[in-house]
């Protein structure tokens, strides 16, 4: 049996054109780690939404700014970190009474509901997001 | 029935049937191409004056919140005029996003085109 890769590292710009290639890389990594189709869909959605939020909010729409993503897998735990060098604002907590017809907030809902744990750690020059998902 | 000519690969086919605009969407839709989807969709809605928007999602394996926002914007526009939006042939990842966004009760969801047209 092929051993799962232990680490994935990607450095891209905040251009939304990078979303699909990053999703595909993360999906391949998650597949090699043993996540099933449904779980992989949820993981790549969270990565996509995290990156989208960075472009929109941390970088205020700029498409030439750096985003670093790394993923590790150990002890059945997938840990994905996403680092940006933007505004460094911690997103507001999710509104449980989310109004589906009001724009915004869906990305954070995805992260809160589909990951086992997420933490935003402000840096002196940006933000570090860590998302964790257990293999079940 | 009137066939329409979309100008983006994201919409391989569109046609009008009575007050319904039927649009097939194709491909992964995210922040990179959702503005293109929005422009084309609203152009078609403006040209046809349709009250119902029926979206064939059978060729959409993935979409993100920015694509969903386009559909919600269309929904808000049409419901103001007494219309609706119905999606059919949803793939699992797209259905999952719609469920997380709590949109299953406000968007019409159908199994296939026939059911979508009767919703």
C-alpha cells in the first residue's frame, strides 16, 4: 500500500484563477490521506472559501498578493494552514441565525460547520488560519 | 420555445419557454468565473423578461459561495416580480453547499427538467 504523503506546500498569489488548481492539489492530497469523496468535497470547499475571503477581505480584492497554504497529515488528522499578509482582521463569528438571502457569511459557515476545528491567529503582518479535519 | 445564444462557455445552452428561462451551466464555478456567469445570466434575464429561472446544474461538479451569491441575486430579483428560481440535477458537492447556506427552502430544487418546470 502506498503511504500517504505527509505534507503539501503551495505558494500562490491571491488571483482567483489560482482557486481551481489549489482545490485540485488539496483534493489529491486528501485522497491520498484516505478521505472519501464527500469529505474531500467539504475540505476543498473550505480551502476555496478561506482563499476567497483572503482575496476579498484581507487583500481588498488585490490579485497579486501572496497566499501560502500547507497541509499535513498525521495521526489521522489533516491540518491545513493558510497564511496571508493582508489586513489581519479576524472574521466575525458566524451568525447562527444566518439569513440565506443576505450576501456574505457563507464561507465562514462552511469553515465552522465542515471543519472539526478552525483557529485564526493574527500575525504582526497578516493572519494565520489553521483548519483541522479528522479522518473518520 | 426560443433558443438563445449565450456568449460564455459557462452556459452551453439556454432557451425560453413561456415565462421560463432554462439555462444549462457547465464547469466549476468560483470567484474566478462567477462574475462572467453573473453578467451572462442577468443579460439573459433582461433580454427574455422571464419570471422563472430554471438552472440545469447537471454539468456543475463544484461551485463556491460567490457562484451561489449570483443565484441568490437572481432569486431576489425574480421573487420581487412574483417569480422563482429552480435548480435541477444537482451534484452532491453543489447540493452540500446549498444546504450549508440554508437555501434548500428558498430555492426550488428538482430532480430533472420536467419536475423543475412544474415547480
